[in-house]
C-alpha cells in the first residue's frame, strides 16, 4: 500500500485492463483508496453536488489493473475495462 506523499514508481508497461469509477454511483467512502497498491485513486470534488465529501477518480497513467479496488468496492461502482478499448474511446495514455 502506498501512503500519502510516498513516491510511486512509474509502471513498466501498460496494463491489459484499467479501473474506471462510475462517479454517479461513487459515495466517496474511500475504500478503494485504502486498497490501491499504487495510490492511483484520488478524491475529487463531486460536480453534481450529490456527495459533498467528494467522489473517487482513477489516475489512469498509474493504474496497474490489479482489480483490488473493483473487488472491494461496496457499491460495485468500479469496472475494469480493456485498456486498448478505453484508450481509443477516451485518450492515449503514455507508455
């Protein structure tokens, strides 16, 4: 587990899958932050205003596709997507 302020090593290659959080279902409980070994999940402001404590978001450039967040999310709001498909639909990730 990474700790706040701890430097995370760059990943060596793109993962086959990426975690994507549906922010409409996220309650901001932070369980995913606790289980993420690379600290690639952060808390952000909920732009809808439904969750004043914020919601969680994946930093895709550092996600390694380990599935821990998706497995532990009590709201089942984290889905693992094929990286190649996700990149084509959203943006190109750095190598």
